């Protein structure tokens, strides 16, 4: 009798289209359960696979105007459901209210895409870079902390340190704090904790990833968190592609020590099955402009859309998949319209 009731229930669900919707739109709850969404939401930043199959864009959003530009017909044809919209809550004048407004507009325009808050380390509510901005917001994919010397100085948490272990200890405290804030809101069951972190030679990014995974596991046993490494200085005019490719190889190599382990109730522990999906939790940053000025100091001003496309190709070649683009929507469109861009992200077929 119990099996008969289950059979009747499944039949009703099929008639209503609910089962079809769930299969088509992903296994996790959240934005991908909206109608017309395609594929599962990746557990990491990118899905499994290589090259254009796994290539995932994380697109910076500073203002409501950026939302309008991203939702233009030309860019919409290049943005896939697996791509991520990143609200830069550190942008000048950004407060919690504006961040929530941008979040609402993004959710309306991009019902299938994940949305992330990139926050600073400030503990003062309402200020740009407030650490808990949008934490606990239903449907938010992640709260990512911008971990670099500048944000640490703005938070006035003491002198910055270049030591790996000190940064690991400090970020563990902040990760826990954000995770606790997320847990306060039961509706935020799909929100992860992540980090966008400076690159420093000698730092152990696998150690950071381990700690991030353990804290995220407590939120959801499928979570590992997102880690984006600020690799933009290796791209374009001041860097060289060989240097960028070597950096990508180095970071991916560091992550290989994570293949035989995973988070659990006792912290990081050995597992019998290789955790190949861990590489999808690592991302790279590329900064550029559609009106670049060679010779300037900052990559966001110096590097061109062509530079960004070439750098993306180099990282894809060694196994990278997720990229946050510190650039305007117009610059992203210019990058995607290069020959390389059309190769790793062709326009969607109508």
C-alpha cells in the first residue's frame, strides 16, 4: 500500500511537470530551479570537464547600470546558466540597501545564474565592504571575502602579515564568523563561504582551501567553498603568458594534495575515492579594460580585452576553469568577441 501511494504521488508530479523541471534545472535548490534553466548547478564554481565545456565566467557588478548592460541582448547570448554574477559590495558608496536592490534586479534578469556577494572585512554595518552584506539572503550562492593587504588595513584589524600561517589563522576566524551569520537565516541553506585572495609566493593555497572546505561542510556536507586567486598581475603588459601559465600550474599542483581528502565531522580527513571535483573550487582573476592604457600600473587599466582572452586561454590549457573578470560589461563583451573568446565561449544557439 505504501509503494502504491508513492507511485500515485510520482504520477501526479509528472503530470504537473515538477519532476521534469527538477531534472532540467539542477539538483540543488536555488536559482536553477526556475523555468527554462539548463543543467545542474555546479557544486564548485565550474562544472567538471575541460576547456569550453567547463569554462565559467564570474562577472563583476558594481552598479545597477551594470545589470542593465549585462542583460543586453548581445551579452545575454554569451552568458550561460553556470556563470556567476558577483556583486562588488566594496564599490564606492555601496550600502546594504543598494546591494539588496542590485541583488533583486540580478535575480529578475538572471533567474538561472548564481549570485555572489564579494565583501570586504569591515565590521561596520552599512559601509561599503561590510563583511556580512547579503549574508543570509535566500538564493545567494556565496559570501566571498576580499582577502588582501588593502582590505585588511581598512578593517583596522592590526598590522598586515605576509606569513602563511598567520593569514590561515586570521581567515579561519572570519570564515567562521560569516558561516555563523549565514546559519542565522534558515532560508540561506545554499549559501557558501568563499575568498578572493592575493597571490603571494610561498603561500599554501591548498591549506586555505582545506580550511574553507571544513567550514563550508558544516553549512552543507556537499559544500567546499570557492577560492579565487588574484592572478591579474601575471596577465597583459606587466606580466607574460608563460608566467601566468606557470602560476596556474603551481596552484593546480597545490590542489592535488586535496585529492585524497575531504571535510568531515573531525575536520579534514583521508578518503578512499579521489576527489577530482576539488579543482572546480579554484578560480583565477583577470582584470582589463576595453580602453586600455599600456604602461599604467593597474591591470584593470593597462590590460586589453585581447590580453584577457589570451590569458584565459593559457589558464584553460593547464586545467583552470573559473575566472572572475574585473572589468566592465562592455570590456567583457569585447573580450568574448575576440577570436579566442569566440572559441572558448561561442554564442548560444537560438
